[in-house]
């Protein structure tokens, strides 16, 4: 590929910026994951949807691989290019196009950060049901394309469940709008319309099926009251049974966020703030909850949840809320960076979903790997959903000295998680080597990609495609 030709072609289409200097391209080699990066031949900073279309068409014509990225803060490796690829940077597409209060929707471009969107919504007394773990600096497009977990919510589920529809530039350059917006004059208001849910195939696809250029998100009234509280349990089994109970009894309607913490994180947080605290008095498992809504409803639900916890040996664990959880939720900081460790330069993340009965085995996997690789710092956490939980194994490491070790250890841990029934939630490149465990599912994805992207230019190797 001659970059001069690409630059000339794109310059004629609009205001895209083409970067080719090796120094300029350093930041485009990888995201925050442990997945190997590549050496792209160029990066294109798109300033309009027309720039995106022109870049996709140019790459397709030349059969050059194309990877999409924005902030690059994901831990899944989906933005990591192969050698010689073009990286399409959508971070400059950062307009909040519309806050439709009548329909309860926000229509935004992919480069809009969650911090900017929350600030705009807050002025109108509105908010989002789920905010990704990358926090204020993460982009909406990046979270949607990578299937960003979000802080999780028994009330609103995960990031993908809050998407009402998408605009996507397909590999051939055509523009697709999903859901009700497939009819141009109708606009976004219903995700499930006409036929199958086409929105869903682009969530978590990491740009392997098309480039997301607009996202319609549901918005919600900002709750009038918020309370946080924490409950301690003597073991993971009782904590897991408690979680199933409050989910099945639907006691979590006003819970916007719930996080489960293992013993190591509990000890690090509590004794770090209260050195004299008796370690023997610490619970083995803690579930911390953020409840929001009308004050009387929150107070009622909290009392019922605390009473239910006592049936499973749980008790109020106020010190954890005081020294850690209340501040985390009040300041909108997020859980994996605050697992009680972050003493090393980087962390690797394995994100998965599981049934509640798997929770004890999930933490045993972490304990086993902690023994097998004591030179790494292992942590684990859970996020409560409407049913089941999302989990993350977090491995802190020194990037300069432990890069290869953490990659080997993460692959081993991933295989162990699959063996106990944990399902990858956010795949990218990190879980891609294990896609053979999902043969019929993966084969269907591969066939879909062949139809939509016959030249195979869109994010090759991501998702194992």
C-alpha cells in the first residue's frame, strides 16, 4: 500500500488526518491488555462519518486490514492491529448529537466520553443506567464495540442492554441503522424491530463486522436518594446462596450496583485504612451494594436485604463501606483499579460470566493460580446482575519484567475458568485462542463474517475470526 495514495484519496473525501511516522504510530500498537500489539502502517483520525466510510472503502479496495480504536483503554486486545494494518481512530467523533427527553434517549458519536455524557445528562436531571469500568475517560464507542461490562446493575443489567440502536459503517462502505432507525423517518426508539436483533451482533465484535459511528443509549431520571452498604459472609458458598436468594426474590430492583470481594481484597482495604483492625474478625466474602431511588423504597429494600443476609450467616460489614465502598460509588471511581493492590505497573483482566453456584470454584481458581504464580499479584471480583454474576480475574504485574509470565499465567487461568463453566464476557484477542471450546457458535460467527466482510479486512484475528 502506498500511503501517499491513501492520504490523497482520504484528503479528497473530507478532513481525515493520516499518520504514518513511526513515532506517531507508537500509541496505536496496542490497548491496555496483555495481548500482543502490532506495527500498523498508518493511522487515520476520522473527523466525520464520511471519513469513516472513505477509510473503510479504501482499505477494502486494497485488502488491507483495518482496526478501529478510540481511547484504547480496553483490557481485551480488540484494538491491537496486526503488522501493516490501518488503524481507524474514532476518538475525534465526539459530538453528543441529541438528548431526546421525550423518547428517553441519548444519541452520541463513538468518541464521546462517559464523563462528558454524564455531565450533560446531569444538567437535565438524567443519568445512565450503566457506566463502564473504564470510567469517565472511556468512550461510548469503545465500550459498545468491546462489550464493556459496565459497572453492572441488577436494575439495568450491562452496557449492551442499555443500547437502543446503532449506526454502523459496513465493510463495503454502506451505512446500516439498526432497530427502529432502519426506517429513516422513524429514528431510534426501539431496538427490536423488523426482524432479528442486528444491534446485538455488533456489541462485543470489536470492529470485526463493521465500524460503529452512532450509538443510541437509554437514559434515566437521576435517583433522588442513594445509600451504600456492605454485608460480610463467612465463606463463598453462603455468599453465593444469598445472591441467588435476593435475585430470585427480586429484592434488587433499586440496586444500581453490587460488587463481590474476596478475602485478600477485603483485608487489603480494611487493614490499609485501619491497621489495628483484628484480621480474624474479617469475613471471607463481602457483597457491597449501591441502592438508589425514592428514599422510602431504598430504606425498605435495604432492611429486607439485610434480613435475608442473616439467613445465610451474613452480617452488616459497615467498616468496608466506610473505608472504601461509599467513596468509590460517590466519586464514580471503579472497582478493578481499587481491588486493594495496584502496586505494580499494569494489570491483566479475564472477564467472564457465571451462574451463582460457580462463585466458590471461581475464587478457588484464583487461589490456585496465586500459589502457582506467587510472583504475580492475583485478585478477583464479582459484579451483581439480574441473574448470575460477572466476574473478573485481575493479575497485577510489572510490565517490564513479567510480560511473558503474565501472558502464560493468564492463558492457563482462562482454561481453568472455562473448565468450571465461566463464559468469556469480553473476548477481543485475550480469549481468542480458546474459541475452539465454542465450535458451533464460533463457526456461525465465522460464516457471518465471510458474508459481511468477504475480504476479511475488519479486525482480523479478533474473536479468533
